[in-house]
C-alpha cells in the first residue's frame, strides 16, 4: 500500500489517482467454534479481517485502510458495489492491481502471473509504462 500512495502523490498533477476498495484480500473466516473455514492462514502478515457481508462493512474496512496507511484526504477511497463487485468483476483486479483508463476505456492493467505473483510492485511497473506511453 505505501508504494501506491507514493505513486499517487508523485503523479497527482499528471493523472487522477483513485483508490477503489473491492473484496477483502486478507480475509479470515471461521465457524462458530473458531475453526478456519476460508481465507488467509491465521497470522499471515497480521491480517485477519472478515470478508464483507454488506456495503456498510466494506465502507468500514475502507476507513480502517485509510487510517492504517494514512492515505491523504485528497485521495478518497471508493467502494465496489456489494455484493455484485462490479468493478472487480469487470476488470479482474482482485486482490490488488492498478488500472489506467483514458476516455472511458481501460488502456493498462497490471500484470499478475498465473501463480498470483508479479515481477515488481504494480506502481513501479506502471511508472515504467507511463514513461513509454504516447498520448
């Protein structure tokens, strides 16, 4: 997250950066007895959030994200629509990604390998791409 914020601050005069909170990437679901059902392994990077069950919960998690990472107020966090997840379903950005839109069309989407890894952080990849982009 810090590299995304750094990117947004660096390029705020060049492009409009927006954060869109989609499904929780670091979720942990347990049953009534506390047994693991789905999500990340317990203790994995300290993330143990429930998956959203409403738009209100998604809004609350977006606020936690904003506070935890000190996201400047100039970058509002929008939320994908629950439960349809229209933005994620349309552009396949889960668990996290960067997209560039121009004139209402998707012209760039970060590359995620089939195993879920990526060459480098999306913001560094996008920065390289922007330097070579011809308007």
